[in-house]
C-alpha cells in the first residue's frame, strides 16, 4: 500500500462551499475511488492560505489524481472548477508532496 499526499488551492471565500460539496460527494465518485484502490482519503484545509492538503492510501492502480480521463471525474472537476484553482481541463492545480517523515 502506498500513501499519496498532494496540495490544491481553494479560491477565497469558498471554504464552506467546498466542505458542503464534499459532505455531499456524489456516490459515483466515491465508488470509483474505492474501485480504483483509493482508501483512507482525507483532505485538510489551511484556512489562512486556502491551501488544501490531501492524503490517501492507494492499494493498486491509479491514484485519484490519475483518474482524469474517467467521465465521472471530469464531471466532478467541472462541478468544482468554480471554487478552486484549476487547469484548462478543469483538473485541480495540484502539487505532489514528498513524504519526509512517517510514524506508525
């Protein structure tokens, strides 16, 4: 199992909306992530900078960041594009984070 971490950027003023949308995450998004081997997925918000920090476990196959060709993920990205920094294809601008310490 691999742990993957990355950061994204929320646009100012959309903290509550981001949380609301994820509280109501579409069942097909959750199912696809689980089917793809993603588990223990958490997103944290640094409120002062609107930076989102995501951490997930990956058993096999693509991470959530590699599912961008799937129609469900494209639709989710389009839904989220108005409240996040995004690329031209609506994918979130994200930066992979390098693990420098781990404690079990």
